[in-house]
C-alpha cells in the first residue's frame, strides 16, 4: 500500500469514517491493478459460464411448457401399437376423438425419376392439429389435401429428389398427387425427420396401400381437444384400464415433462462444466488473495502503528475484494447473457421447436450475487490474517508467525463447504452427486496440501548440501519463510485436476459416439420380408451381384406371465418391482445358435439349439433381467400370436446397443420357433450409393411392403449429430481449460511479489542474472511439475469413478493430459515465473525496490 497516501491522510483517527475506508480501498486497488485484474478474470469466466447455461436452461424449460400443446397438436392422445380391441375401442369412443391417425415406416417411390426413400407415412382424418399448424408450401395445401386426396411430402425430401407439388408419389400400391411441401407438423422432430421424413395422406387411402401386413410396425393414434379437462385426473383414471388393453394415454403436460427429461443429460454435462469453471474461479480467488494479503501484512502493520483498528484494516481489504467481486460478477453476467444466445443455434438439431430467447432476471441477479459471495467467501481465510497483524511487525525482520484464528478459520471453512454443496446441488439437481463432488474436491485439496508439506519436509531432510549454489538456493525457496510451495502446488494441482477431469469426462461421453463402416459390415437392411417373398428377394440380391450377409427371422410375442405371476395381475400390483413398459411391450425376438460380436454372456450357459419338446431355455439381455427382476432359472411364459409358450431363463447377455446393427432383448435357441408365424430381415453390403439406389428402386417396384434402411444415410446423420454434440462438449471443456489457465497465470503471477526482495538482495550481493534465472527456473519447474502431475493422477482416479458409477461406461484414459497438460502447464508456470523477475534483471536493485514499494 502506498505509504505516502497513508501518512498524508489526516482522517485516519476518525475510526468510524466509512468514506475513508472506501478511499483507502480504492487507492490500494489502483496501486495493485495488475494483480487484481487477473484475480477478477477468474470471477468473470466462472460467472459467464454459469449465467449463460442457466439462462438457456430456463429458456428451454419455458419454451417446452409454453409450446407443449403445439408440439403434440392436441390436449391428449390415446395410442396403440395394434388395432384397438373391443374394450379399448369402447374407451376411445366414449371420449369422442376429434381426429385419428395411423402411422408406419415404409418405402415410397417417385415415378417422375424413380427415386426411393424410407419415410414415415401418417394417415390422418379429422381436424388435427388443434394447436400449432401444419406448415406447408403452398400454405393452402394444409387445408385442401384431404379434400383433393393428395399427399403432403417433406420439403427437404422434395428438394433432394427434385420433385415439386403437382408431381406424384407412389406409396405401396397407390399413386397420389403431391399437394404441397411439408415444412413442419406436430409430432415430428428434426432428427426423426432426417432419418425417415414424414408423408401425410388422407386416412381413407391407408388400406389401399396394402402396406400393413403381418409383422408391420404401426401405431394408431386418437387425438382429443379438451382444454377444460383435468388431464392429471384423466390420466390417473384411464391409464391402468388402457394399459390392460395394450394402449396408452399421453397428455401434453406429460409430454412437456418428458421433453424436459430428454434434454436433461445435455444440461447436466453443461452444468458440470459450468460448475468446474466456477470452482476454478474460486481456486484463483483463494490463491491470488492469499498471496496478495501476504504481501500487504507490512502495510497493515504500518496502518495499525498510525492508529487504525484491526476492524478498519480488515474492512479496507474486504471492501476492495467485494468491489472486485461485484464488478467481476457484472462483467461475467453480461458475457454470459451474450454467450447463451449461441446455444439455440448449436442445439437446434436436437430440439423439436425454435427456442425463443428471453433474458430473465433470476440468472442475472444470481450472477452478480455469485460474484460477490465467491470473492468474499474464498478471500475470507486469507483476509482473517489481517485481523491478527501486530504493529510490531514493522520492526521485525522476516516473516512473523502471527496468531492463527482457529475458530474463525473453522467457521469460514464450514461456510465455504456449505456454499459449495448448496450451489452444486442447485446446479446439478442431485444431492448425492453434489455431496460426492464436494467431498472429492475436499479430498483432492487435502491430498495436494499433504503432498506440498511432504515435499518441503523431504527437501529439507535430504537437502543436497554439496550441490551448486543455484540448486541449493532454489531448493531453499521451497521450505524457508515466505515460501509459496503450498499455495502454488494446491492452486496448480487443483486447477489441473479440474481441467483434466473435464477432459477425461469428455472422452467418456464421446467414446460411444464413433460410427464404423467397413466392407464386411451390412450397410443396407431389408425389413418386413414375408415368407413367400424371401426367395425372390434373395435372388434380387444375387442379380445385383450382392452377397446376403444375414437372414434374420423375427417372431413377435408378448409376455404372458413372469415367474408364475400373470402380466394382468402385475399391472394392478403397485408393489411389483417389474418395470411397467415390459407388461405392454411387443417383443421382436429371433432364434440362432451363436452369440454376436456385440454380445457378452454374463450369467448362465448359452443354449445353441434344442428340440421343441424339451424345456425351452432362452437368453435375455441384462436390461430385461434388471427391469423384470429375472435371474437364471426363472420361468417366463410368452404369448406367441395366441399360443402360450413356457420358457426358462437359461442365460443373460450384456448387449452393446450402441452398435448400428440388429440386437435383440430375447433370443431363442434353434429348433423351437421355426414353425411360428414370422417374417425376415435381410442384410447386405452395397459398395456405392448409386448401386444402393438402383437396388432400392428394384425392390420397391417388386415388393412395395418391404422397408429398406440404407445405413449409409444413417451414418451421415449420426455423424452430423455426433459432431454437434462433440462441439458442445469440446467448447465447454475448452472454456473451462481457458479459465484454469487464467487462474494459474493469476496465481503464479501474483507470487512474484514474494520473490522480488530475495532476487534484489541476491543481485545486490553479486549474483549474476543467469544465476537468478536458474534459481527461479528450478523452483517454478519443480512446483509446476509436482502440482500438474498430482492433479492429473487424481483426475485419473476421479474419472474412473465417474465412468463406473455415474456414466456406467468403460474408461479408457487418454494420454493427452500426460503429454500436453503436464509439460504444457509446467512450461506455463516456468514461463510466468521467469517473467516475474524480469524487472529485477533489467533494472538496478534500488529502482526495483522503489517501484515495488
């Protein structure tokens, strides 16, 4: 602090003068602006990350609630995967549906140019939608296509195949005129439309297409407009009855809740990244203020000699830190409000609606308050030292072991932990996860502190007395008074730990997103192949010089009883541990004699084949075993097209559902289902897009009921989605890494004021510039390497725990933190450390001392 300002200030005896406290805080801040700007940068980046994500989350939640009716197009829907039975139809009719639909996946053909495409056909009748609109070009097509008997075709699909309204489209065995281009319709999302674009036709033409055959996947929906109905009560009263009849009721309110949960995982990672950025800011605050206050102890002692009370000296720096926190919070909040405008553009492919961005007050107020509380809370521990500075310290040489405020320190530490837990719980919405995260930070802090103290003791005990002057001097700096070992190793280690944890977590999230395609794998799948079509389709493959890779039989069935308890009984049993979806699910099962590459046996023994007369041993996936509470040896009875089949769980498989191939929850051995009603799935590998298009035209013209999925298109769509997800994750990781680097720069940069006097004295005593450089280089290199290495190793452990218990994914550690972060952070610390003594080397000792004073 500038002593001329202190001595010239005549109001120091006015102990209650608040204006004097603010003036002193301002004067000292101006004299230390470089250090305080780096301190403020830590606050700004942490606040910006939190505010931007919170603003976007609130906007997303508000948009979902506001647009839930428009997303569904109705107040509630009753749907069924089969033609409703008599009882279900009676419930549907009693509520008087205002519109209805049947939808299914199929291939279509454009007669104009022979183009074919996998689409979702939606047969509509009635005034759907009741909320929102069918957006078409021309606009009139949305209201006239029913009367004209035309089709509304996805606009992107028309552009892709150079088709215009007025041309025709062949759906199954009928050809319809195209009334207009379909831009948007309730019930379709950007991702689903990319895979299978929607085609809307009048309901009356569905039967004429002749596409709904045995095994066809279809959905019947009945739409209701009932704005005054109590939807919660309706769902409670009707859902159990509908579930018994394999039907389901869905309200627009439950849809909005489901949508919110769908994007919850994206929000969780973003919140985690924001929390880490905030923690890095807290680390920067604590380390910077600790070093900063340490340098001010002499000035505080001078103040007390001139009559200032301990309360006044404490409040001067508290006002200073609080002001920086508020200013940093304001700047960070403003930056965060600007950043959140980017999120709708980044995430638009994942959202079924446009997000209307509005700036709400809560996150903005929270950002400013957070900046204030962060700066004050994490500065309190070092600030408490000002309270116990003795005026006699002006006369003492070296560092004085001032009285340590143990009770106050414990209270502040508890308050900091409560703040971290409360904020992480509010941000992550999971008490256990928040507690674990805070405990993890606490353990990491304790380990880093322990390693710092242990390093000092080891260096002191095994000090190399015969080493050269520069080596001895740099090692002495690690444990003698005024050392910065603990502060810097903790700051560097904790910063590296948080950044590396985020990097490893990013790798865990992205590890399952790689899509591989080789000539040995199938890239074209033919679905819904009827038994009488099988031979002809195989011949079509052979005619096109294509090899049949797989011929997979599919048999549809439902569970009739589980461990001797009827499914109908389980539906009404509120204490049952069986997940509800299993009770209504139509399983598509297969039979084969071997495991696939995507499967791993985790319990029981695989049964390749058996006689139909023997007890049937099936293999189920681990998720079915968990959801149905089944183990090896448990009985399950299936209803196979009206025939009851008793089975026993013979084995449980772990299935990699992330692979783009046909995987099954239930697999039968060979020799059991061969005579059951079934259809087939055929796969092949088509080398080029042109040959794939030719094959699809050939198959669709001969077998209009067959559905063809070109995985080449799926690869492109999925890779595009993966790129966007990767961009978001990498952006937030980079954001936190930048925060961490700035924190480290601030911590190391502020530490220079502890080495200025030592370096000046060494130079005064005749030390050469090269010797001073070597002393500083060795000290900072040691601190940088120890801190970053321990931080990365701790991040490795924490990421392994996250992978096992949170993400439930295998963890393959990346080598990047070891080959980039370890040398990079060590070099960064070394570079900043050497720049700290630049003024000592380029100026006379007296000039340096005058400047620093």
